[in-house]
């Protein structure tokens, strides 16, 4: 068995065996299969795809390259994974919200790269918050609070960490099969009972169309179910930011406000839907109304603040943000908001990464005061910028908004539920 023959087989659309896939992944982790060979194979997968069995075996091989968390819990272990969107801060609310309903949430999250922000980056906008917990600390947090949000340790799916770093620089990030293996190899380490996927579709996500999103959702669900993880997916619209702010510290502040005021409504609605579907999979009876009440009347906020405290964060030290308004130069109807452009703008401002290891200014942020379909008057506020030199970025913010002379109907927030 050798790496070159495995690359040739995938190049020629010949199916790999379970033994071949496990050998290839194991030797990659050991360093015998070198980066150039894995990169060539990843490109062959991106072009030709994998069968369902190959995707399952790849996921399993990557999962088995590391260890499990070994969380002990009498209640169901549940989690959510989002494929990434602009302004997507649902995890900050969802984890403590679910913990109020007799389930345990050992959420392994990631960092942002490119236009989408990472949950860990947002939480690190809270001074002192620790995102690199040991397995023992994760267990302690789950026992005390019922939820934790942390990064993967080095021994959780190490094959994924090695492969992802290559995919990012070789144009192979968008492969449905590689995305599936990457996501599930880490989630399987949590030994979950139930998992809901939030598959974003639109300008602010890697899946630009509903058709692409549907394919990814079905592959994730089918593969998750083969591992006996009860799985479901929501296809959600990412053609405008979720909530009103984009930026790490700002999104933490908005998430906490949502847990007291019930606004912004789109953020609360989507979080309620995700919680409802996860609890249903876990056989916990709760209505949307009950979930929303727990979210917005203090219980979820109290649980969030406990989680922050046990992970070393100091909410009293979160900096105050100063905003500069950006007013509309025209009157018209908002036809669309280019989320990719907004995500890139935040990166340019210093609030996002272009490559791993980039440092962040957690205070940089963009606030959007309008939504698709709104009728706007000249001079009305379109948004705000939080930066020391906001005038440098005003034109780019204005350029992210497209106008219409006729009424525009926005897409629904939840496009489809699958599984």
C-alpha cells in the first residue's frame, strides 16, 4: 500500500477501501505521507468527490486519530455546529440556553478565518476568558454549569488540524466531503447523543446557494446518523448579517442583550429554532414559546455568566465601544447586503484574520441599522463603525449595500429543515 496509488485511485474515481483510507490518514499524522501528497489527494477529492462509504471511513479515520473527551453526564450530550456566517453569535446564547433544559452541552468551537468570525474569538473579547481547557476542566464546567465552549485540544482529531491547514492554502476548503469529515471528526470526540447543523446559505457563507447547502446538510446528517448521533440540519439565510453587529466584543454584548431584551428578533428566532430542534432530538419536550421565555427572562443569561466565570472571564472588564454613524447618501429600498464584503471589511479593520496566527483587535466592529427590504431616506443612519479611524472604512460600508427602486421581499430566515 502506498500514497501515490491512493492518490491515483481518487483521481481516477476508483473507490478506496476502509483499510486504504485509515492507512493514508494514519501515515499522514505520523509524517510518512507528506503534505504535498495529502494536498494532491485533497484536490482530487474536491474535484471528484467521495462515495458515502468513503466519506464515512474518512470521518472515522480522522476521529480515531485522537481521543474522546470522556464527558460523564446523566443527561443527553448535545451540540450545534454552524458552517459559519457573518454576525453568527447563536452559540453564545444556545449553549447556556440548552443547559437550562436538562441537557449537557460540551461545545468544541473554532476560530474565525476569512469572512466568518469564530466563537472562540468572540469569547476572547471577554478579558480572561479561557478557551483552551483540559478534559478535566471541561468536565468540571459541564458538572457546574451544564455547558462549556472551548477549543479542541491537541489530541482531539489531530488529523483534522493537519489537513485543514493544508486545505486552507490549496483551494480545497469547499469540498462537501472534506467539510463533513472535518466537522464530525471533532464533534464525535464529544460522544454526542444529538447534533444539529446550522448550514448557512448566501453571500456570507461558503455555501452560496440552497442547492449547495442542501447537499452539505444531507451529507452531514447521513454521516452523523451512521455514527449513531441523531442529526438534523437547518438551512438558514446568510444574505444579510445575523443580528445587528459584526465583531468579537460587540457580538458578546449583543448576545447578552438578546438574553434580556429579546432583540434583535432574528437572532432570538434562529436560536429558539436551533434549541427546539436539538431538544426534540434529545426527547426533551419544550415549545418554542417556553424556549424563548427561558432565553429572554434571565435564566439563560445567568447560565451564560456562570459559564464565563468558571472559564476565567471578567464581564466587568469588557470594554465600552464607541460608535461612529454612517449615513445614507441616497434614498431607496435595500435590495441586498453583501455579507462577504462586510466580513472582509471587518478583517481589514483588524477584527478578522487572513491567516492563522493573525492577532485581532476584538473591539473593531460594524453595526448595521437597516435590513433587506427596508425603505431608507437620504441622511438616515445605515450603520456604525467602531474603530479609531472610522473615516477610512465608510466608503466600503456604503459599497456593501445595494439599492432598488421597487419593493424587495427578504428570504425567510430558516429556508429548510432536513432530517
